[in-house]
């Protein structure tokens, strides 16, 4: 599933190509997870003013209070393509501009393209209202993390994946950040003291920035807007390395399951 770094890489790729551009048409293929919420023809003539990201959603701000919310689902990607590029069976939405088109490709069809009449619309609150603080923003501090995790009995790995303390720290990046911070992923979140939470805060920011710089992770379907693959998975310290030596101490990396998700950690370095 594309996580925050992959979505941010996508945002950085498409923003220069579509910001300030007028939509000529929206062409829809097979239905996605949710309906669009307006007639596709109603978007013709509108101009994309900005492309933002909130968690794993891309927000295309139009010339008015309304916007389009784009989610990549489990297997989606967005490409900038030449006009007239034939659509395949897994291409579900084309935003057509005068010079190119923005295409949503999603083999599993869990992605979404949703219209909202304003940033305060009910659909926006439904999709974004419960998301935690952005980890790459100034609002994400060690103090915030400590307050959000205080008293939580769930494991720290599961608390990070829940997205309420901090949004967008997906499975790969949670495992990597916990390794850098030296924290066992099974530790109850509420038992972590302030010095360890400060290390974890720094590790989350470091790992996510590294992932964005490396183009995200391409384990299965993800490609950037130019068709390139991410390379963070090649630099992973523990994720996907079960049985291999820890880069710090040489102990074998262990694989376990938490909440039906794979967890990788070093039993010697992470306590």
C-alpha cells in the first residue's frame, strides 16, 4: 500500500505539471471505492490552484472553495502522460488538461477520486477529520507524541499504525523508526518514557525524510508520476530482512505478526 512517503513523492511529481492548469475533461473508467460526488462535466474549465497532501490523501484545490481528494488505495499510482495515451483495464480516471493527462491506475480498485464542495464539507471531515498530526510538520514534536501515547496499552507499533497519534507512519516506516530508536515494537506505548519518545520522534522524522528522498518504497505496484520506482526498500535496516544480520550488532532479524501485519526487529538492539 502506498504510504505517506509514496504519496508525497507523487505530490511532488504532479504538482509542477498540473498547478495552474485548466481541466478540459474528466474521463472515468470502472467505479472506484466511492462515487465521485459530482457530474464529471462539472469539472471542465476548472483550474487546479494547488496540490497538497494530508496523510495519504492528495488534495487538488480548484479555483473556488471546492477540491478533489485523491487516494491511491492498496495498489494505485498516478502518472502524468501524453494526451491520447490509451487507457488499460486498470486505469480508472483521467484528468485531461491541455498539455497532458493525469491518470489514476489501480489494479485492486481500492483507490478513490472524490469531489468536495469545500474544505469544510462532510465528506472531507469523514475522510480527514480523525487523522493525526503530520509527521513532517512543525506540529509534530516529542511533546505531542508523548501526550498522544500517554496511558495507551496497545503496542507502540500498533499505536503508530493507527494514525491518531501521528499520521502516515506505515508498516515499513514504523519498523524502521523503532529500530533506529532502539525500541521493541511490542512494548506498550504508554510505558515509554520521555527520553525514548524523543528518540522515536527523531527516528520517525529521519526515516520518512529518507524515504521521500529515495522515491518511496516500491514493493509491488507503486511507481512515481514519471513511472520510476522507489528505492527505500533497498536501504531498509530491518524491514524484509528476517534471518539476516542486524546492521548494528549482527544478531538475526526476527519476524513476528502484530495486528495481521509483519513486524521486523532486532531482539538484541531493540528493548
